[in-house]
C-alpha cells in the first residue's frame, strides 16, 4: 500500500470530508502533508474540532485493521488520486476521498445511468424499472442504483437478467450490509459490476448516510431516471443532486391519484425529461449507441409448430409480455402457458416478473 493511499484511508477514517480535504491540499500541497498539521492550523481552516483531533493522531487510527478487513474480503480501496476513480464523480462538488469497491468499477469509456425510486413501488413501477434497466443494459449501459428495496432492487435485477453490468452504492460499511435480504443480490452484482461505498467498514446504516450515498449514485452517471417516487422519497434527493451536478433528470409519468407518482409527476412539471421507453432515454442523453445485435438463430429442431410460432413472437434483445405474445400468435392463454413452460424447460426463453419473457 502506497503512502498516499494510506493517507487517504486515514483521512477517511478521521472523518475528513472531500471539501475540507480539497481546501487543505490546495493550501498545503498534498494529502500526506495534512498529517503534519496542528489542531490549531486545522481549526483555522474550518475543520471541526473532533475531526482535527483525529487527523493529528491519524497514525493511531485503526487503519491497519481496516486494511486487513479489506484484503480478507476482496475489497479494493480507490482514492480520488487514482486513475480508476470514476471520472464524472471526480468532477462533482464533493466527491468522496476514498471508495471501498467490491468488484470492478466502470471504465472511463463506460456510460452509466442511474435508475432510482421508492422502496414501496407498485407492480407497474417494479416492472418498468426492471424492463428499462434490462433494455439499457443491452445497449452496453451500466445501471447504477442504491441497492435499496423496491425500485433500486428491480433496476439491479433487470440489468443482471440481460447479463449487463450494474453498480450498487450502499449507505454503510461492508461489515454492516443493508438491507440484509439483498446480500445475495450484491454478490451477483460484484461478479460483473461492483458494490461500492464511501463509508469505512464499521459504519452502520444511519439515516443520514443515505443522502450522502445518493450524491454518489447521481455523480457517477450521465443521467438519473426516477421511476416512482412519493413527495418525500429519497429518490428526489438523488434527482436534486443530479441537477446540482449538471446532469440530466428523467422521470416516468404516473397516474395522478397514485401517491408513489406524486414525486415523479412533480419532477416532470419542473422540467424533467419524460420517459416512456428506452429510446426516450438514449435520445434525451444524446447517446450514440449501436442497436443491440440480434442473437444468432436458435436451433429449433425438435420443436412443435406451435412452439416455433411462440418462440418467433418473443423478440431478441427485449422483453415481451404474454398479452403481446397472445395477440401476435392468436393462441389462447391456457395453451400459451403450456407452450411457454415447455420453452422455459428447453432453456430457450426465460420468464421475468409481470409475465414478461425474453430469449436466452
């Protein structure tokens, strides 16, 4: 571990924020020089007394224990001085000094879009988040969210189901995973994407952590899509951060009587970009992306005529609802369910929530 990386770790453990650290490094030259300052000098620079005391004695902080924990759990420390630190996040007003990373961060050429929303969504909201995340992933876009219950979870799962990359930003340290029911999901995310946090491993999921987390979610991304959000949803905090960071805010319209659509409908009134389908997102962000290539022709030997008809109605590169399949094929749903089950058993298609299907 380099001396510079060690200093960033100690600064994070001391509670020194990015704004304070930036002010100090601009004055004193480097992160290493900060440790030689006195409490008086730190206080004169506006650093709180508790933090100043921690900085002065940061060699006594448990940085060795923290480092051992990270090494044991395959967690990488990425400082703001490192080349692989997310470049868009670095451009924001208060980027974290240090990121704890489990998995692989997106590269500088990767396009990231945040999908966020309420923890108590409707079936429509869950289906929309998962569907759009999956379709964006097919274009090679990395989906970023907060690993919370509800819309966040649906967004992560949607990306994974189309074998895309997704990035989860948590509001606590890695010793205190939250929410616990998403632990397995986080492990799946880390296989191809990453789970990250700015919080040292011992930090518990305090309510004040989540607004801090939200600035990272929006800061990494070109744009933030809010799928469903009530008037006081934390997703609106993410949207506000996105605006402050000069990023696009997009929203899914909802029914006027739905409480979980009050926040998104307000965003649309205030100028957020309205999204009805994946192309609305791609066009709004001026993304020049190639259309997802259709998969190579499936071997249909051994399929019945009805199975072939149903398989042909399920489009490559996007999810197809059972009502659309029934309308396209003219097959009664009672028989259609049997045929779909047969195609699933033969591993030609996958079933998704909301009676959506996609080719493998």
